[in-house]
């Protein structure tokens, strides 16, 4: 075939198949496959391939020495090749260089091919050139078979859209291409139609057209100006010569439609009276570019009034108040606002702002009308909003309905007579096309509403004032105290056109009803003063007077019935402070009396002040010292959380919320699930009762906060009968012996909440201070030495340590001697304390310890307390095609897992410079699908600990020597001596508690295996074999050590009628061979320098069945108890050769001129010769059956 072809070509692939053998071939299959090899991506040095089966041809037979040519068609394409990368991502290339592979599947022919390597080695490389190019040259529009300008398309018309294509096609066959049409955006949601355009060989001019109904769809308002975009090959199925630069064409269009609106709505008279006829005039217009026929105009009366109570307020986490009344056509809200520099916005259901309030002020009153059934109050920058009432109107009836025809730019005037059926406030709404039947340029201007009130009675509340009971008006700067009785009064006036019947008058304080009075009625223009007496309560009170609270009478204006004002009432103002004074130790003070020291006796007290306007009576205070509260810490949490705490019989619970970073909201509830407070900053919160719950919203992932819980019980309270204005009182003292540290001293004033005090002033009712108690002891280690130098293994030097207390007072401390040694050698055997003995004479086997892993490293250092592992790096890999396991590592001691890590499902995990401490004398490092680099490890061994008394004072201190005899072991040992290692004593300086010295210890012992003797040397089947191991001490000091002897048998798998050998370990080593390892003997040996001895064992009933291999393993110091001069002479393995021959069969051959095959038989190392050997010849033929190859080869 050609080495280069065009995209879209239909070419013939010709393959010549030859039979190179000496016999005829029966039927076989020839497979043709298209292969693309990645050019810019490889994995592990290998570039992946994408294969696509072309076809297969079955050939019935081929005579020996003959050949045949097979031709198959191939439709050539340039296309995407998608490869899945090792990390799970996709790699995409444009495939235009292919290899055509031809393979042969010989099926189940009985004739064995002489050489089947030729079957899959035939291929040809082909390059594919781009051959097509599409260009859009024109778009036209036809309606009713007549051309229509794109700027004059009419809504709802049926349009034929035709596009002209200039097509280039260099391929040897024709084809087709998809064409799609879009409005404004090229996406599936904006597609209005698609079709295909066929093209011949060589290309030329092509056409594509669709039918389109001009209507709005999805999020597209089809009226006015748009773009129609035509795209050839939108899915990029064809790779074009010019790179797809000219296969898109955009045509501006304009869709004509009407635009109906209500231009005016007027009433005559403007304020109609009930029972009298009024006229309504409406002007309609069409501002669009298409006429409208049979248009409906409906005039509605929205007069059904509803006034409902609400209790909605803003706060932490509630910066929006949403109110929806499904039946409402318009609504107003009664607001109580404290803006304080913030902002409050009133928005309709479409989030459009109607009005906003800002500045440093308060506001109490009604919002403007919101022409919607939904309203949102948005509070920002610390402002506060409360909605107490909602006034809304619903549609009550239809005044008139009529139909009209409106030409382009036409208008029409309609006048309707109306006799209002009810009095009071309402909206009249004129709506054109209320059914939304007509598609328009602007659908928003079809409605016009006007507020109108049909006159009747109208109660106005005014002149809200406060006075003393003697009638004297209270000035705005005059002080009113908690408990004072004052008179609240207001004027009521009927400013309407009719008399008002019976109605009620209500007085509220902070929206709590204090008085309700029924009025018999109020004539037109009549006024009356109403009042009530109120026992003033402390705080910033909101006073309201409202007439006709239940909306019992119809009024001209429903929103002038309320008047409100704020008035501050003064109360007590409690505060306090905590004090302490040290009495010293045994009456001796070290320095200043306000600075306590370790072991001092301290007197703690508190002062409570009242700087308010009234005395505080019959209340209590609670003073806590060193109280350890329940602390709830959270860091890094995101989202909502909840915690609940109960303390039986507690009077109250104080919460200390400390926010150190991030932004959180805490909602605190009492035992009745009543919200007490919401906070977003550090503060104290008091909750009455014995139960508290906290819901918290953490909005930042890096947030950090704590919540401390302080329950106050009756026994904690100090009662105070009376505290006059501008007076103070001292609480009973607490006397306490203290130790070094920081102690909270907390004073809670009036925890029972009995004193009338403004909540804003209660923040200073909780006083929390920290008492810093300074340490007096200062232990130091000044020197660490040994009684002799030039140490050798097993020397017993005395470690001499000089310690002292350079502090201010005497004290006792523990002194601790610890030996640290840095090492790098690993334990070479399989160690497991569950075994007896605790090891096996094989390399560490992860399958026996933890089969979930691939590798294990064992570090065993007898006698140490801990092993600290120092890793240079650890790398763990995600699952991959060739290694599907998730990379992970575990570090364990002899009883549990200490530390672990794992890779992500797609990400590599890496750690550098990790230090991990493993308690005990053995560390196991397990790993799968990863690697680690262990730089070194440090062993830790404590060898002495005792208590020592050290004197000190402000002017003098005493030192002591502490000693311990330490047996020295080979290596470089750092002895660290620490005073108060467990940090049980607070000290003036914690950094001088330790000192160290490095001691080098020379090796002096060297136990070794010299040899193994076996008797008999060549045992027969069933013999007992005596083993003698010769061991000696090559060092220059006495050595006590252990010697172990093991039997290692490898043989064929026993037959069913054979008994299994006894063993400590049985392992299948493959090839139907089994290994048995058996412990024979352990001896404890002590040898002087140069001395040797023997250790004996017997291998009983040795067997020669199953082609066995016998070995004796002798090991000295198997568990690595001794650091030796030479560690390489601790093991010998000897083979036992039984008394039997070992025959082997050589290669068969036919001597020159002969006809019979000859087979040499040799004895190659057995312990005896062989006679009367039987030789048997067998003939067999082996045929390899290959499975049929897949379409991918």
C-alpha cells in the first residue's frame, strides 16, 4: 500500500502470505490491525499504543512453497487517540501516523509450523494527510417561500434557514459533515437545529438548511437583536486543512414583536368616597415593531387587608430576614432598627432594593410599599433589625376586563366607572396581557398600579410622652431609675371623614403588652389622651402605643396607628476586682507580697463595687481559684458543630469563649433550648440553670478556638445583703498553698441575676485574672565523668555526676542516667518473640510477620528501652497498572503499630528527615509499593534513677556527686544525666537540667564458630547423625554466649503415605520442593580468651527419600546480645552427604553411522557407587497449542 494517503481515503491493504514450510497448510486466519503509537507520551520509557481492528480473512489452505495475496479495504481517518495516564489523567494526541499490522492465526491445524515467529512480524507505516476544508459563505432566510431580510423576522413565524458551504475534498471518496445552528452562544442549550451536508470527491458547493419556529426558548428571549451562528463539524470529527479557522459563520438578526404597556392610570376623584361612583382612566400603548390583536386588559382591586404579628430579628448568622405571604400583592413591614453606622436594606422578591436606612440612628416605623409577595431585610456592618408586624394587601376582586387591538406605535384610552365596595387602603392595578399570551420585547411594563384610599375614619396616635405620677412631664435628660413608677400617655385623634366605632388601645414595653384598654369610639375630628402607669425596669426600653391593634375598624390609613420611642432606665452597676497577697513559706516572704512563689501560702480575695443609681440588694458573688474548667477545643473544623453540658444543681454556667483565629459564630442555649446569646468574638456568657448547649458555625478551615465551662453551685456563693450606690465590699478570703504555675482567679458577680442591672453593663461582672506563681528551685547537672578512661567491653566504670540546686529554696529531684548509642547495622535473622527460640535462621520474612506488605526490616537490640529511627526519606506511590497496591508503611514494636503513612489514590506521599521513636528492643519496618532510606537509629537505655535532696537559699546553695556503676558495651555511648527528667517540678531555668559525655568503648569479645564435625560422615537411610560444633573466643576478655544448632532439610513434597518431618518452619520453595527447618540444640557457653569448646546435637533417623538436601546450621550469639570484634564469623552451614549415589543422565545422541541413540549415565558426587542400574527409554511428542490471537494481536 501507499506510504502516504489522505484522510477519508478508501485504500486497499495488500498482504502476501507465503507457506515456507514443507507440507500444505490447512485453513488459517489473517488479521489486519491499525496501530497508533503515542508520540509525546511514554510511561516507564514505553510509548503506549492504540489499536483498532480492521478486518480478518479466513484462508481455506495454502500449499507448501506457494503464496497468495490478500487485499482488504481500509477507511483512513485522522482522529483523536486518547491514552489513560498512570495518574488517572487523559493524554490526547491527533493520530495521523499509523502502522498496519498483519498477523496470522494458524487455528487448530494439526501440522506443526516449523517456524511460527513469522506470523506477527509483518507491518507497514502509513502517514495520513488532512484532506477536507469547509467554509461557510452565506446564510439566507425564507418565509412562505419568499426571501426575508434577517432584520425583519417576525415572532412566531416559520423560517427556512439556508447556509452555503464551499467544500474542499482531496480524498478519493465523498462524505458528509454535520452542520448546527445556534442563537447567540455555541452550546447545546442554544442550538435551534442541525442537519448534514453531503459532498462529492473533489468538493464544490454544498447546502444545509433547517426549519425554525421563531420563539423564545430556554433562557433566550428571542425578541429584538440576536446572532445566528452556523458551525460546520461542531464536534470536530474532521481535522481540516486550515485547522478549523473558517467553519463558523455569524449572522445578526432582529425579531420583531409588540411591546405593550399601561402608560397611565388615573382616578376621578383622587380620593373617592364609599358609596359614590368614581371613574378609572387607563391609557394603553404598543411601543413594539409588531401589531397586537385581541389583547386583554384587566383592572384589579387589591383591597383585602391583613395585618399580622411577627417576631423576627437579625443577629449573628442571621443577616437576612425573609418574609413571604403567598396571597400578597403588596406589603409593608413595621421595623425597629438600631443602625449604629451599619446599613439595613429592604428588597423585593427579585432582590431589588426598595429603600435603605443608614447612619448612626434608630428607626421605628413602617417601610414603603413593596409590590411583591416576598420581602427581604438585609442587615450589614453591625446594624440590628426587628420585624414586629406585616401589613399586606391581597387581590379582592376584578373591576373590569376588556379586549383591544393595538397597531405599531398605537395607543388607546379606556374609561371605567367604579363604585368601591369597601373603604380603606388598596392598590388598583391595570394589567395588559395578564395571561402572558403575547411575546413582547419587554414583559415588565405590562402592569401599572396606583395606591388609593377610599376615605373613612382614621385614628392617629401622637405625642407619646412620660410623666411622674404627679403629672410633671419627664424631660429627655432626666434620670428614671429601676422601680420608679411613671405614666405613659399618648393622644388619639380621628382625622378621618367618618366617626370611628369601638376600638382598643394597647401599651407595649419591648413588645410585651402591659395594658390594653377598649375605647367606646371616636367622632370625626375628636381627640382623647390615653395613659397607663408603668413600673420602670432597667435598660434601654422600647415604648409603643397602638390604636386598633386587632385591626377591628376600617381606616383611611392603617399605618399611623402606632407611635414608639426609646427610653433608658438606670439601675445598679456592679464591677469588681480580684486581689492576692503571699504569706510566704513558714511566714518568710521571698520578695514582694503581691508576687507568690512555689510553696507559698497565699490569701486571695475580691472587691465588689456598685457605681450605679440604685443599691444592689440580696445578691451573691462567687470567687474561684485554680479551678480547672472543662475545655472544649477545636482547631481546623469547618461547618456546624454542637456540644451540650449539664451540671446537676448548678445555679448557672459561665462560658469563656476564646477565639484565637478565624471567624466563628456561637449560639448559646439554656436547658429549655431558649437562645441566650449569639457571639462571634472572645467573651464571657452566663447561662441560667444547670444545662447549656452551644451550636457553632466555623467559617474558616484554619479557625482556632476554645470554650471553657464554669458551673457555679450554691456552695460557691458568698451572699451580699446590700451594696449602696458608690460603695464597695470585700468578699471572704481564700487561703491556699500554691505551687509554681499559672492559676486562674475568677470572680463572678451576681451569678443568680438578682440585681436590676443593664445587660450592657454586665460584661464587667466577670473578672478573670491569672496568678503567676514563680518557681523557687533550679536543678542543674554540672559535670558527667567516668572513673576510668580507655574503656573496653564489659568494663564496669563508675559514672560520676555533679548536681546542684542554684535556686531559692531546698528541694528533692530525681536524677536519671540514660545511655544513647547511634548505630546502623540491621538484624539479619527472622525475629519474632512468639517463636521458641524467638528467631529463625533465615532472612526476615514479611509473609510470616505481616503478609499485607512486601518487605520488612528488623532492628533488634537486646536490653534497650527504645529505638529512635532516623529516616533520610520515605516515598510511597499510588496504585499503578503494574503495581495495583496502595503504597504504605508501618513501623511497629513487638506488640503494636507505632506509626504509619500511606499514599493517596492518585498522589505520591513523601517524607524527609522523619524521626520515629519505637519503645522496646525490636523495631519492625514494613513497606509496600514504596521505599525508605534509613540513615541511622539511636538506642536508649536507662541504667540508673534515684532521688536526691539539694539545699538552696537566696544566698547559698549546695552541690552533690551522684554515682552509678555501668557495665560498658562496645561502641560510642553518650551518657545523658537529667534532673527532673519527667518535668514534675517547675524550675527557674528548665534548660540546665541535663548534661552528657561521650564514652568510646572498645570491643573485647569475639565468639566464633570454628567448624562442624558430622558422624558418620556419610550416613545411610535411617541413621542418627551426631553433630559437633567447635566454638571459641577469639577476643581478649571472657565471653558468655549462646550456641544454637539447626537442621535444614530440602526435599520433594512427601507422598500421601509418608509422614511429615517435625520442624519449626515448613516452607514451600517451589518446583514441588519443601524446606523443613528444625531446632536441634541450644547451649550456654562461657570461654576465656583463646579457649574453645564443643556443642553437640543429634539429627535422628535421617532420610534419603525425596531427593533430599541436608544442611547443619551452627550460630553463636544468634539474638545479637554481644557487640563483637568480628560479627562475620558467627555462622557456619555444612552440607551432609548421605551414603548413596547421585546419578545424572547426559544428552542423548546418535553416533556417526549408527542408528540407535546413546545416553551417557554418570555418578556426579554421591558418597557411593551404583550397580545394576536400570535404564528405561520412553518416546513422547509434545505439541504446543496456541490460543487464537485477539483483534489487538
